[in-house]
C-alpha cells in the first residue's frame, strides 16, 4: 500500500492526488493574474511528488510561452530551507510569483520576501501545497489535498488486502482543492 507516493503500475495499491494537474492549476492561476516571472521552490527529486509538481510547473511555463523559469531546490522540507531557497531567488531577477511544493517551504519564502522589504502579494505572490493548518494561519494560498481521506482510504485498502490477499490492485486518485487567500 502506498499513500501519496504511488506507483504507476505494479501490484501495489495506492492512494493520492494528481500532482501534475494541481501544479498546472497553480501556475495557470498565477499566469492568469498577470504574473510573468513564476518561480518554483521544489524539494528532493527522488520523491515522486516533487518530480510531478515540477513537471506541472514546467508544462504551464512552456504552454504559456513564459520566458522566465527558475527552480530552486530546498535542502529539506522546512521553513528555514524555504527561506534560504527564496533568498537565492531574490538575488538576481527576482520572480513576481513563487510556487512552493509544500506549505512549510512557502512559509519560509514569505519570511524571506518580507525580510527583503518586499510585499506579498503586491511584489511577489506566494502559493504553497498541502492545505495544512499553517497555510490557514498565515493566510497562504494553497492546494489542499485531502490528507485524512487519503489516509483513511489507504487503511481501508490495506485492511481489504489483508482480508482478501487476491483482491485486485487499486489506484485511487482523490480530488484536491485550490484555496485562494491573501498571499496571491
């Protein structure tokens, strides 16, 4: 049983969301709002979600024919790593929007933007990913994934597999939700 990280094929059931679609939606929203220099703060590409979210980001940048493309890789999923990544993005030709692959990274980006004397969202819009309580507390625009529902479904699939070892493999894609707040 895989939860959030999932195999495209094979004998292992999995539950997650469509990270590519969700990421494409974020970047499209930012472009629709007139943002032209959209950066990505990503994490370790050994994780499937990181590869898929970057794929979604790059596909919209390409489809919209946006000249600016900047990807900064955070060393870990922490606010301080998000802050360091954003500081790097601010050094030369800063973005007018940043999409971070987690709310925690986005929180660090917000801090770096504010410490640089820039305003959110007037100078730089920020979007996170996960839909955590942190995002709500700091009024961060985010993609909300149904974490509890994903966990429940994964447990149900696992229990079913234990009870019925010959049960067919299932790949369950759950809905995500874009939540617009003060950071965009």
